[in-house]
C-alpha cells in the first residue's frame, strides 16, 4: 500500500481541486472539466502506450482524434437518401479506383525489380489515378453538396447507435496508424515526430475540405447521444420529483407557492444539465477504468517487459530474436486506436463535429505535455497528467484574472496596462502550460508519478 | 506570338512572382531550422513562434516610429526596425539557451528530449506574444505598395495581361539574396564559420582542436536570430502578421528543411523554393493560361486546377512524406553545413 501512497495523494488533490471548482464556480462547470479530463486521460493512455511503453514519438495525435470524431458522424448520423441517389455511385466508384490504384502499386513494388522504369510507372499510375478520380468524383460531389446545403449536403452516416461509433473510431485510427506505421516507423525519432505531425495535418485538411464526407468546416451538429436530453428530463415527472426530494430543505424555506414553483423550475433546469453530464462522466469513467486495467495488465505481462526491453535497448532486444519492426507497428496501431476512441468520445460529449477546431496546439502538443508531466511509462501517471494539465488549461484564465486584479488593484480602473492584462488573461494558459512543462522536464524528468518497474 | 507572351505573363504574374516571394520567406525559416539542427542537434518546434516573436518587435517598433514621425521614404518603415528587432530576438534566444537548452546540452540529452523542451519554449513564446500584442491580424506595411501595376505594364508592353509587382515581393527577394549570400560567405570563408562547420561535423574533434563550444553555440543563435527575424518580418510585410499563422508556418518550413536535407543550409535554401513552387503550381487554375495557347474552339470549360487551394499545405506535406520515404537524406546531395 505504501508504494501507492503518492498516487493516492496526487489523485485526491486533483479530486479536491475539481470539487473546489464545483463549490466556487458551479457544479456544471466542474463536471464539464471532469468529463474533458477523462477524455484527455484516454488520449494520454494512448500516447503513453506509444511513448512510454515503446519510445515511439507520435506528434500526429490530432489526426487520430479527428478520425475518431469523423467515425461518430459516419456511423451515427442518419443517411441522406437523396444524396446517395445522386452521387453515391460516383463515390463508390472512386473508392474502387483508389483500391485498384493501391493494389497495382503494391503489385509493382512486390514483383518488379528496383529501377527507374518502376519509379516512373508508379508515378504515372498515381498521377493518372488522381486525374481519373477527379473526373469521376466531381459531378457526384457537386450533386451531393447541392442537396439542401444549409442542412445536409453530405452523404450522412449509417444511422447506427452512437456507442458503436466509438469502436469504429478506434478502428479508423488504428487503420490509419497501420498505413502510417508501415511507411514511416523506420524513420529516426525526430523525423518521425515531424512526419506524423504533417500527416495529421493532411488528414485534418482532407476532413475539413471534403464537404460531401462530413460537411467539412460547415460542421455537423445535433449528433446522437448515449445520454438523455435535458429537455426530455425537464418534462419527466420522476426527474422533477427527484430534484424536489433533493432540494426539499431549501424549498421548504420558501412560503409562497408561485415562488416555490419558480425556484423548482430553476433547479430542474440546472439539475438536468448536471444529470446529463453525470451520465457522460459515468460512461467515460467506465472506459478509463477498463483501459487502465487492460494497459496495466499488459505493462506487467511478458509482452510489456518485451516492449520495455525494446525501448531501452533496441539492438540487444533484436539480438535476442525480438521482431522490433512488428512490435513497433503493433504498439503504434494500438496507441493510435485508443486515441481514436478518445476522439469519438469527445465528439459524442460535445454533440457536434467541428473539423475547423482541430489544431495541433490543442490536440497534439497539449496531450504530449500531459504525458510528460504525468509520468511516461506509468498509466496512473499518464491519467493524472491528463487531469492536471486539462484542469490548468481551463482554470488558468480565471486564476490569472484573479491574480491580475489582485496585483493591479492599486491602479485605476482605466489604467492601460491593467485593461490590457485583463483582456489577455486567457493567454496565460499557454504560459502556465509551457513553464509547467519546462519545470517538470528540468526537475522531475520522469513526471509526477514516475515509471515503476516491479521486479518479479 | 502575342498569345504565347500573354500566356507567359499570366503564368509569371500568378505563379512565379508569388512563389518566389513565398519561397524566399520559407527558405529563411528553413535555414534557421537546419542551422539549429546541424549545430545544436535538435528539431526546434518553436521555430514558427520564434519568427513571430522577432516580427512582433518589428511591428511594435513600426507603430512607434510612425507615431513619432520617422519613415523610410518609399520603403516600408518595418525595414528600419529590423535591426532593433534582431537585437531583441537575439537577446531572447540567448536567454532561452542559457536558462533552458544549455542544461540539456551539458547533460548530453537525446534529441527527442530537446524537441520536447522546444515544445515548452514554444508554449512560453506563444504566451508572451499573445499577452504582449494579442492574436489579431495586423498589416504593418507602409510606403509605396506597388513597384509595377498591371495597368502600367499593359501600357508599356501592349499585352492583354498585366504583371503586378508588389514592393513587398521585390524587397523579400532582394533581402533574402543579400542575407543568404552573407551567411554563406560567413560559413565558408571566415574562421568562425569554419569552426562552426567543424563543430557540427564532429563535436569531439572540434573540441580537441581548441574550438570554444560556447562561442559556436552563441554565434549559431545570433545567426538564427537574424534569419528568424528577417524571415518573419518579410512574411508579415508580404501577407500580414498573425501569431497563429506564424505557428502554422512552422510546418511548411520543416518540410522545406527536410526536403533540402536537414542540416544542409544550401539544401534548405533550395527546399524553400521547391515547396513554394510546388504549392502554387499544383493549386493554380490553368484555365486562363491554356485559353491563350489553344484555339477558341478548344477552350476548356473547367478551371483546370489540379488540386483545390484548400490543399496548399497538404501538398508540401505530401512532398515531404515522399522525400522522407524515398530519400531521407534530402533531394539535394551535399555535405551538411
């Protein structure tokens, strides 16, 4: 038990902080932060699998997150039948053409010797393929995007339950990671970082600009939810009764009936949003716990030991007969799939898919800070990192505002410096995160909860 | 004959001139990346924000100069402020190196750790920029905007199509040529430059032959500061200054540096142009160009655009990925630094 005392202490502090937010700001905000912390925790578990277990540096987290989000749209939204009628065939034909291109290129790569002729033929196949794709796709895409562009203008999804899309999100991200891993994992660490960063950017730009797929920057709103809607809750009797029972003391203090009814209504509205968020918290917590158990088992299994051996000394592990390329690919796919799952969870939580919001700052670098701050190679650490950093990211602005007001209280209200600082309070989050990262890297390079190797 | 000239004018006006200017801006950034990589041995993820930091000083000083009434005639005032901005930038870089990077250099940390530290520097720099100047879009070019207007060109040559040459574009290309040639002269001909190359080539051997590592590192940051500020200010003059855009510019700059073979300044210089030309040539709509060359009956209906301009960035990244896979050492042969 003593071994875990620091873990327990760190998590209790985190919980107390969130409860503080609940008391001082509002419970709704506290739960929003909590939910995002849990989503961040899933992302950090994914990044930690890659970086902590195997030492693979993946700056493409943004791309997998976006793919996970795309999966929610493609799975849960109801299909747009009209769009399928006018342009479905073209899109299907395009998919066939792409598959044919990939198959022929692979065939050539496999069965012909390396030569200039081979390179030229591959290049001509790709260029020709793109031209053919352009010709086939354009009329279909135009027709699809013309159908009710304010509301749909895309193919829609399959109309399946939204929870299923979380699995699909993981599969999408894993599939992309398989392709990227096949081609890029041989690169040196910093090259791999840059390559993954740029590939993620390509993925996001495709999602942003292919409007027939998921409306691009026009966003998809009103996605399905695995939790009840606030409006339905506010109308159902059992919920109103529950709120009444919960607040019976407060309500009994109010004497007038109309005022009592008004107060109750207000409480029901507040409680409904808290209730919905609690449902999400429960779901997310289940996912985090399952992932934690699985990853923890894996870390201390023979497979986990093998991964650490490969991470710490590739040559020695290779000399012992471990297939490094295969293991790296496997771990790259697994980690990315977890990140994809987190992306799907996030879009479900928001209820909307906004490709324009995927930026490397928020979805790659902040996640990396979480992993480094929390503790590389330790799942408890990674999750804690997700909590701490997300909490700071959200709460830095209010805290900065408070401090600015405190330190400039002697200045007049209209003092230029004071006004300027108050206006830019929200940018202090970058400062906090940056200094936090630099401090941790300097004075506690293994993170808040360092990796622990159990000797068997 | 006239038709061919018209077609060429269209091509020059819409692709070659913008690509040359954009390429020069990328080239300066790419040399900055490559220099840090060659001497200090890490991929600097704070590249875009460092360029932004230098530009911020130039913008603020430009505003200050404008209020006290100093200007540079028909040239933008920002050119006058560059030296001051460079000094501020170099001081900032040396401070960061002293308090942050030097610790890891002495410990001989792996490059990945350096890269993560540079991410921390990126966050801090971005915070400072946003707190000081804010995230909004700023245009700070003044003086004469155009050297050659389309109408004037049409009058002089009698062609149907005109060429517009913005002064920011001309300044970009000229300043880049000056800066880059001085830098290559410095690296190849002076003793300090040679010691830098020796240090980059083999650190231990360089130390044995009495090269002072502190001096080499300092000189590297000074050159980097000059490149970053000049590159940033030129980009800002040509387009506009917006911190978020500068952060994103890091990506094509990395692409340019790697395409040219990271650690190879001349490769990085060419890499900048390769990326810029590829981006613009692949996203340009050739309809007007072709319509001059073909008889009227064959005039094309579509825009003849290979890829939509939305994919501008994606093109440079695809080039990078192809280069990384086919020739990880870059497309230009040559020694590093």
